[in-house]
């Protein structure tokens, strides 16, 4: 919440909405809105774990795709 005299910080990514959270990548932390945070986390997961995501999607395990960033290896058998 902002003090009445403070102007809300715009999202670093879209510059359209108010920044509500932080996103850190490669040692850099920026303030982003919730929509961009979701997009950036999915993009990062896809870039770094694209093969694992592809395997999950081919198995129709879409819920696991959303969790892949928080787990070491969702494909362990």
C-alpha cells in the first residue's frame, strides 16, 4: 500500500499496471505487476526447462507445468 503522497511504481515490464511484486533473474531484481510476474516465471521455466515442460505437456500433465519452477525434477520416475 502506498502513502497518499507516493506515486505507485509502474511495472518494469509492461509499464501499464502498478508494480505489486518482485521478479529476480540473473542477479537483477525488478518490480513487476502480477500479470507480468506470471508471464516472466513461465517464460523462465520454459527457457531453462523446455524439454521437461514438453514432456509434461505430451503427457497432458498441465498442472505439473505450473509447478516445474519450484521443483528440482518433476520427471523423476
